[in-house]
C-alpha cells in the first residue's frame, strides 16, 4: 500500500502496531505538545512541519541545513527516513537502526501522523 | 555464522599536534558498509569488538591486519553497547532483540538472554559488571536490570523518575552507577535491595548521558545538554564541572584512561576531546571527516578507541608509542 494511501485508510492493526513501534522512541520523544526538555524533539504535529522545526530543540547540523533549505516532513519522506535515517541525513545525531519492514514503517508513519496519538 | 572480511585498513595515520601531551597518532579503520558502529570494547588480545547497530551484528577488528569478523546476533537485532566480561566474552545490550547477548570470543557462539516475557521494549543501552560478577544494564525507556551469568535469568526494575537510564559504570569497589539522560541525574544501584538512589548534579537539566569511574572511584559524567564534563566524588559527595571549549559543545561519550585522563566526544566540534584533570586543560582531536559522531569510547594502555557512527569507521588515538 502506498504511504499516502496508508494515511487515508490505515491498515488493520496499524494503530496498535504504530503505538508498539513508537514505544522505544519514547525514551527521547513525546507526542504531547506540552512535554518539553527531552533528549529528542517533540513530535506532535510532525507531518507538515519544517524539518528541524521544533524551535525549542537543538538539532543536528544536517537537519538544520535541511530545514534551512525549506524541506518539510511529509508521509513519504518520513517513510524513507525510517528505513535508514543515517542514509537520508548523514551525520545525524540520533542513532537508530532503520525499520526494514515497509508495513512497520507505514504503521509508524500513520501513528505519528494521527493527531490523536499520544 | 561468522562472516570474515579483510578490509582495507585504512591506515590513515595523522599526527595531531597538541599542546599536551606531545603528539598522538590517530588511525582510522573502515568497516563494512552499513555497519553503523556504536560502542567499542578493546579486548586483551589486541582485537577490538564493536556493535554494528546498522546491521545487527557484533564485529571484531584485528588492528594488526585490518581483518574484520562479523557475528549476526539474531532477528531484528540492533545492538547498542558492548563490554568484555570477566569470562572474556563480549556482552551486548541489544535494543532490537530486547535482550542481553553473549558472544563467545573463541567459538563466536551467540547466547541470547531475553528480558522477561511481559517486559515492554526497554531500549537497552549499556552494561557493566559489578564486583560479584553480576551484569547490570540500563534501558532508556525507564528500567535498569541485572543478569547473573551463573543463573542465566534476567530481572528488570523500574528506574526512579522513569525514562532516561543511559550510560553505566562500575567503580573499583564494584559498585555500579548509571546516568539518566532524560532524567538529568546519576544514580547508585543498591545491588542487594535492587533499587537505585538518585544523586542530583548541581547543573539543572544537564542531560547526564554517559558515566565512567576513574581509578579512585570518582565518577566522570558527560553532560550533553550543558556541554560539560562533571565529576562526582561519592567519598565526599562533591561535584565539580568544566564546560568544553567552543560556543555550543555537546558532550556525548566519556572514558577515563589508565592514567586517569578523561576522554570525551563533542558532537558540535566533531571531535574527540581529552581533558587533563591535573592541568584542567582540554586538547581536541577533530575527525578528518564531517559528522563522525563518536558515541562511546573505551581503551587499553596507550590506546583510546571509538566508533565513528557517522563515517562507518573505528578510530584509535595512540597515546603511547608502541614498544
């Protein structure tokens, strides 16, 4: 299923899988817009936001550069990022192994794009 | 299964002129594509273990030849930390498998110790052995845990204030402490009660990321948010801190060598930084490539090692000329 289609019609179990897949990320990130001061940027409202768009956060130089160039997060870019973050943004300060399973990436993108997700 | 490859050793030696010590030689070792080296553990036999977080392997480099051996750790593996145990084996904190993994140094046999079945993903970070030979480890999602190799069972405990447990170290007396990045504190593990007692650094929201004991049991803490190296002495409960050079330093790794010199990495400066507690001077060893991102360091006499996660290389700074 294409990424954008996945946003419109979530795959079965996507909500559950997305929450599960996001669980390890919670050590550094929050989806609660009021929660600040974590090791990673707040991810509330990520889709549509400029890259390096959390004004309270000190991003990697490579992300600041992408933001300065006017790049934004959309579902497709996020899907590609989650496959191999360091390949998309070499020198990224965040460290994580990418998700090899496209269905898992779709579920996580859908979860992050849903304003109700916390 | 073990994969072996003879890699291009790199051998890009650079003489880095520093004010003090005199001169140190820096070498780089290129790893197989996609490795994404995270932590390193130099072994007594001269080889160097490293976690390949990007491809779910534990690697071992022979610096003499440049040969690399890779040990796949299991389905979904994403290893973070590696240390050498009292048994000579490599012990890995594997966030992807939510497990502690032992790799035998002779046979490369892999033994996986999963966290309890009902445990949520812990985001396992790093481990250290206490004086009794028990492995203690951190999970960034808000746990610390123990594994007694004699029994083989894994237990986890909720960390005070939840998420954040990151680097961990053992003092010479065997006592284990960890740093909490999101929790902005360090904590002492009571191995009998299996609880953690928080010690607050004086700098608010400092982002205590990694921690290492010196030979006297004083704890050195890299403070990511504050861009500082801090020292806590449990003997007198005193703190002291020093800000790294530069406009906006970001202190990530910390390691204390056998001469009690302190080694750090500064992501903003793209450099390994040496701090001499005697002179209180910093010396910088910038990488020759952008975005090196050395996330951890460890060493042995005359050598300090790190993994350049952003350039897919290992780096060694030779501080003493080989005999």
